[in-house]
């Protein structure tokens, strides 16, 4: 299946780990002042279950226990610098990289990623990297080269209204 990769930067919603830690530490201050868990949840706009976990951790290890454990999940195999390099290469287009058409396919992008980073990705997982870059996969719009836009507009204005069926009235 062929895709034309269109750059479409979207606002990505990622968890703000610093803000989450700040909120937990704020909860610790409220716990220290004797504020009830339900009130802490209301003030910090957090779930009661989360506040309950924070309270238990705070009781056992103090504010230190509420510090961030670091990023969640597995670390990415390619860095942000490498992502930038991949993006620059993608913008050069498939023809620049020796392909006969101007279509990026997932297997072609997988080869490019391996060439740029040395990391081998299954073409089925390439979309994750594209999404991380804020790109989306789209099929190209097929239009005839011989298409005459002026003639089409003229036909739509003059001929179509004349031959279009009118509702029975």
C-alpha cells in the first residue's frame, strides 16, 4: 500500500512528569498540615484513589516517596536528534533517495530510518515514529494531468444546473 507522507504537526498530549510531581509534593504539604485526603483530592483536582496512594507513600517515606520515578515505559531506540535527521531526509523526498515515484511507503521509510540511525524497524512500526514526529500517513489525491479546472468550473455553473433534476413541486 502506498502512502504520501504529509507533514501535519499536531499538538501532542504527553504527560508532564514535572507538573505531576509538583502536584504530589503539594499534596505532601497538605498532608503535613492535616488536610483530609478528600479535601486534598478536591483542591488538587485529583482522584481520591490517587490521593490515597500518595498518602500511603507519604506516611511510609515522606515527601521523598512522592518524587518522580522518571519517565514511564521503555526508552526510545532513537533519539530526538536522530528524529530530526530522519525528518530532514524525508523532506528531501523519495526521488532524492533513489526511488522512482514521489510516494513514501512504510518499507521505504523503514530503510531510510535504518540508513540514518542504524536501528532496524519493522515497516509496521514505522507509523509510530511518524506519529512521534507529528506526521500522518495519507494516500495521494489522484487527479488527471489533462484536467482543465476552468472548463470544470464553467460546466458546474452553466451545464449542471440546466440538467440537474428539480424536485417535484
